[in-house]
């Protein structure tokens, strides 16, 4: 057999043994491992710069409203540009999008600690808002491209495991690197340059991993598409609107984001300003969350398919609401650690099933627009929640009331969502869609086998003096 024949056969999906670990099977896919490795190193740097940014912003502003504005500025590009970006993610090479985004983020992050030296006609916190806006705009390209790339690198049966592994990289970093980052930030304060420099370096390392991906990540149907640009922007919304199942999922996450927005904007004002925790204690909270997140990601990742994903999501929402309600009442570090430690489990139990389900239900060449429209809806709700929570906290002089209401909203979304899933029998709809997709895959196997044999025959017919590798 020539080397070309061997390469051709190696590229074909190989049926694995039932006993083979899903993780081993996925990590044996070199291109997926490269994507995962790039995410791992960039998450390591981002976990440190995330802490540095929060404490740096609070140092130069000192108010809950300013922190809420920063959080709103970071999500506004996702609202304003996600529709446009989704079209480009479904048109352009997703590998090039991710590499370009990493280069730009590496340069931008180095500017953050120097805002106090910028021209004085704007306060430093305003310059930080501007940089955060640009940085978040670049993120708005990277994350939909990464999510849309995963189905091209793994088989459908491995989507849950792939998303679990993607989530695990964050949990591992939070467990190992975040506590060290908390110590580093505490030692550096009020000079945070080294923390941002480390993040910039990890983005460049991510580029090196992404550069090695060989699988084509440009959507296959781009060349045949002659749809007006504005129609493509709206197509993500139309895909969701015409699917009752997708409309329910996006609607549930949108309302959920109203509650989580109230909480997210007030994390530092609550834990540092109200409870008096320092960066080391806060990093320990994140590490406690990472432990439960890592364990739950390991558990979910061993399942090739989740039979009742919507019940997992809604149960996690109910638990999230209960945890946040509890945090609004505590006043000591041990209580906060016990409650916050389940946040990782909650995030994984919501994010992994949701992403895998969307990737499974939506065609690959449309994923960019669907993920982008989802981002628009979620982030509009986040901004509303953040603004409301920040202003309310400053008005009453406490972050506890917004925390309490945010937790109540999240719990109610979970309860109502579970009732709707049962009432409308949404899991039956999911099973029907899966059956149709499986039938389509089986029907396509003979055609693919014929194509492979034709390619092998062409190679076999080459003259002996023609190089084959």
C-alpha cells in the first residue's frame, strides 16, 4: 500500500470499541488536541489577568456602579456586533479567525495596566472601559469560531465529551493557576503589569497550537451561498424562530441572564467591599468552584449522549438560584466557600449540555450565526441585569438585595423551565431529531465508501515513477 492510501484510510472514522474511553478517543484526534491545548494555555493567562482586571478596576474606581459599567462595556460588543460576526464566522476560515483574535488580544492586554498614564482628559477608568470594549469585541470573534469549529474536529457522538473537555480546561486552570494568580495579584498590587504580560504571552502560545491544525475549518457550503449579507445576519434569528425547541432554549437562557447579570456585576463589590475578602480568598473561592466543575465535567464527558439534557440544565438553574440566595445571607469566608464551591458544577451542568445540544441540532455551516444570535439575546439581558444591580447596590449601600433578587429570578427560571419541558414533551422532539440525523448519517455511508474507493483506485493507477507522498 502506498503512503497516500494509508493516509486516506487513516482519515476515515474508525469504529471504536465500546470499552474505549471517550476521552482517549478524543485526545487521539491531533487537531482537537491542538485546539484544546491552545485553550488551556490562554485560559491560564486569562485566569490571572481576570483577577488583576477586577481588582485594578476597583482600585481606580471604588464604586459598585463603576464595576457594573465595566461589566456592561465588556458585553456590549457581543450585543452590537454578534449578528455581523456570526455571518463572518460562517464565511471565513475559523482557524484564521481564532489565530487573528489571539494576536490582537495579546497586544491589547498589555495596554490595560497603563491606563493611569493615558491622557488625563479622561479618567483612567474611562480608558479602561475603552480598552475593555475593544478587547471584548475581539473575543466576540474568537468564541463563536471556536464553538463552531468543534463539530468539524470530532464526531457527533463525541460532542458532549468534547464540550466537557473544553470546560475542563477552565476548571483545571481555576483549580491550579487561579490560587497562584490570587497570590501574584496580592503581591503586585497596585502594579499589575506582570499579570497582564503573562496573559499576553499565553495568547501567543495559543497561536502556536492553533497554527498546527490541519483539518479545514472553513464552512463547506460558503462557496455555494449567494444570499444578501443582511439576510445572512438575520438568518440566525430565523433558524431559532422556526424551531420551537431552539426558541425555548434561547428564551430560557435570556431570562436566566437577567438574574445572573445582577450577580455578575457585583462579585467584587460584594466579596471585597461587603465581606472584606482579599484577592487570595477570592481566588480560593474560584478554586473551590473549579473542583466541583472538574468532577462534573469528568462525569458528563464519559457519556456519548445525554438522554434528558434539558432536565439537567433546569435542575442546575434551580440549584444556582438556591446557592445565590444563600450567599446573599452569609457573612463569613467558610460559608461563602461552601456555597461558591458548587458554582463550577452548576456552570458545567448548564453549559456542556446546552452547547452539545445546539451543536447537535444545528447544521455546521449555520452554527456561527446561531451561537452569535444566542450571544446577542443573552448579553442584552446581562446588560439590563448588570445596570439594574449596580445602580440598586449603590443606592441602598449594599450588594445583598440585588444578590437575593438575582438568585430568586434564576431559581424561578429553572422551575418554570422544567415544567415547560415536561408539559411540551421537548425531550421527545429531541429524540425524533436525533433519529432523523442518525438515519441521514447511515444513508451517507455507502456514498462515502464509494468515494474512498475511487480515490484509492486513482492512487493505484498512478505510474510507478510518480511520487505518492
